[in-house]
C-alpha cells in the first residue's frame, strides 16, 4: 500500500485542525505531513500522530513532492495556489467554493457521486457544508422517489466561520453575563442570543452566495440539472454542527414508512426519529460525529408528493474535513 | 369615554407582565385592574400605573363586575375559566389555543381581520405568536398577489415558553461558562448553544401542534380555506422575538419592487431590507418593538410566482400582549 505525502493549507484553522484528527483517526496512509498557513500563523505547531509539526508559511515551493494537498484557507488562497500545487504534481482537494462549479472539476460527496472523482484533472472540490449535510438525507430520498425541488432553512453554527467566530460567540456570551458591550468583529451584528439571516455575501438577486450553493451544487452532485432549491441560510448561536429544515417535492408518491426504510439504510446517515420520546437530530448531540442525522420525517402538508424532514450534521466533519479525507481515500 | 374593569389571568407570567405594560403605555381606559394567578403566585404583587396591585388566586368569583378578561395562563385554565368569565358578563380575550379554531370564536389580528371581532359571543381568540408574526408580512402580500401556499421555518425565542424558560437559558449559559452540568427542566434538552426542532407537542402525523397552527389559524384569519402551510418550528437560544423564513407562492406574478411597495405601507410592519448594508430584521433589534419587521425579500427560486422573505417580531408584543390589547381597543 502506497503512503502519501500530504499538505494541509490552512492547518491552524477550524477545518485544518479537524483534518489532522480525521487523517489520524482513519489511519490515512500518510508518509509525511506538511502544515501550511499564512504568515500570521506560520511558526506555530500542530500535533499529528503525537508528533509536533511546525507550521510553514505557504509559498510557491510548498508543494514539492506533495501527493495530496488539502485546501481550506479561503477561496483566494485556493485560486492562487491550487494551480501551483497541480504544476508541482499534487492532487488538490479544495474545501473552498473556488472551483466547485467549474465543469471539469468534480464536486464530490463519496456516498453520492464517488464515481465522479475519476474525472479529476488535479483538483477535486469539497461541497458547501450546509449542502453536504442536507444532501446526505435528500439524495437517498431522491433515489427512492425522484426529487423535483426543495424549500429549506438552515441553522448554521459559528464554527462554519472559523475559529475567530467561535471565540467571538464565547466572548459575547461572557460580555452579556457581565453586562458589558462587546463589538462584533467577525459578524456584522451580535450573534449571541440572536440569529442572522446572513451567511456569505449578498448577490444582486437578494440571495446570498451561500443560499445559491444548495441549488447549484445540488444539481452537480446529484446529476440533476433541473433541481430547484430555495433556501434561507441563517447563522445561529451554536458552536458546532449545522441543521437544515427541508420540505422536498418528489415525482412519485411518498410514505413516511418507505422514507424511514430508505433513510435507515443510507450510508453516512442515522435515522433519529422518535419525536414522542423527544428524539430528533440536534447540533449538540451530532457534534463530533461522522454521521449526519435525520428525523422529523413527515408527509409535507403543502406539497402533493412531499416530505418534510430535519437534518443535523457536524459541518466540520461531513461538511468539510471528513468528506475531504473520504475523497482522498477514493483516490 | 367608558372606563373598563379589567382582569388579567396569568398576571405574573411573561405575557401578563407585557399586558400590564401595554395597557399602561397605550393608555387603555382601565377603571380597575384585577391581577389573577394560580395559588403558586397569588400574594405576589404587580405594578400598574405606579400602583402595586396584589395578585389574587383565580377562582369562580374572580370575574364579578369585570368587563374585559385577558387570559394567558395556559389552555386548561382558559377552557375552565373563560365560560365562568362569560357567565359573569365579562368578554374574554384569550391568548391560548383553547378556542382559536372554534367556529363561533373570532380569531383576530386587528390589522388583518379586525372586522371579525363583531361576531364574538363573549370570547375572542388571540393567534399563535409565530403565525401572527409571519402573517403581518404575508397578508399584505396576499392582498397584492393572492397567496396559495407557504413553506416556512421558525426561529423561536425561549420567552415564548414563559419566564421559566428565560431563566433556564440564562442558567445553562452560566453553567456552560463554569463547565458544570445543568439539567433542563422546561425543555427536554439543553437549549443553550443548541436548537430544538420541537415546539409544543407532537401529533400522529409527525407535525407538532405549533406547526399546524400556521395553516389552521392562517386559513381562519385570512379567510382563506384553501391556504396551505408547511412549517418546521424550532426553538433557538434567543431570549426574545421570533423570526420566520418564508417562501410563498402566489396566484399572480410578483416583483420585489411591488412587494417592497406593499410591505412598506402595511400597518404594524416595517420594511428593513438593505442587505448590502447588513440591514435585515433580527430578534435583537426587533425585541421590545410593537411593529414586526420584514426583509430579505427576493424572487423565490423554486416557485414560479413566489417570494422569499424573513420576518422578525416581538412575540410577547405582536404575538401576544399587544395584539390582545389591540383587540380590546376594537371593542
């Protein structure tokens, strides 16, 4: 079995930290690991398999002899350095949105379209975290009933905006307990004890970029060019794990019983649906888990062939680090 | 101008406290005020117009000489004591769900169906808080475009569950800062740094009672028996003010420009829709305000004639106390 020389770009970020843990936990065959970051974090160190690894500043020579490079340091860094990594002979697995919609870049959730990895030309994109979590439940239902469109709303954790946002929520909660002001830095408004219908930047249409990813990436991942998705993406004061309320319309008649059967068998997903025992997916219970959870499955009362359901998933894992390592495993 | 003898059932609760403030603030013509509660809170006192009023235990004689009785002490209390109040000659304005769907009980949002008050037979029902907040924006759009159905998801504050839930969130946040456990009492799970897709009790269908109120009460308030609404109701760690993400399908063609025009003129509503300046409705900014706020208005990308929007409103005011006093004013 071949061992791989691996680089992690953005090694000190929230996703970078998870990547190190997932590589270790899944015993990914790492021959060597290079931790890369911006100048600001270079010189720090990260732990991998009990060894301290010094973080190096990312530059044009960072990818010499690297086989696989994981990118999670923002779209601009990916746009600049993914081509450099490719020229150096590395395959890039990119967690940003930089290349996701490029026609010759596979956008992959291994449980859904793992086959697409084969068409890569040096870059494979990792999907948006909210989209990934929602599709883990939507895709098996699509296979069974044929999805036409969805209406959704998200409940997104602050860790989706990185370590600084986690610190910001913590600081705002402390400030509130001490009755003092705390000026938001990461978000435009206080996130503690508030919700913000604002994730990513706004487009001319009034949607955010984040909101359009569900439809655009959903079409590409499910190979469904007619798929329509309307979502409102909302940041909530939760540290970790995203949730999505979904109403989906299908081609064929649906039943809760059949849906349960399909969802219980779906890979990477757990059915948690005993509402009378107060058992349903929640961010607090799914955080730190590889599998996403689905529950609250019911016949939708505003569609003729529709199901409503609720999915929660650790967006740093399935929405980012875990999915990226699963892609590397497919290679 | 006549002055009224007023009773408040549930005077020490979260809504009761707001009722006292709203009656005072709107200079409602109160001749006398009787504060009523369960045995547990009787003997406490509440402030009204600078006067301390002793809280009396609710019993069969509580409504002697009362003209208007506001009920917000749970459905069971209303079911038992509203008939008693009626026999004593009082008109009841009921904030619980006990009588909302009864055919001979008007269910009223004054800005929408104030006329319905005239048909009362001693009881007028105040709508569900989430429904009220959402309809403040949906109804004017319905008048303009003809609503057919909506998909929605709510972000509901803990004050919707009363004072104990407010205390519970505060205690859980403190416990989390001190790294100690705090056992939930009001909710089945921790609400701090979590979201719960569980408001009110579950029905056989998998919906909660709270979720079905949107369709059932929406039909009655808007006089639209064919209206369909699919909603997921979710409790979030926010102290005050509910928000709702709505996608609505209309009979006629819609435009954001026309929608803005309609919403800007709607009574009891403010249009806050400058996303590029990070201006949109939020619980933190709408809390304590009489008006609901609507923003994030956009052409829905999964309906042919659809609009998506985001409403926030103080559910203790428009969703409860304010609306109840507005109903009393109509009388």
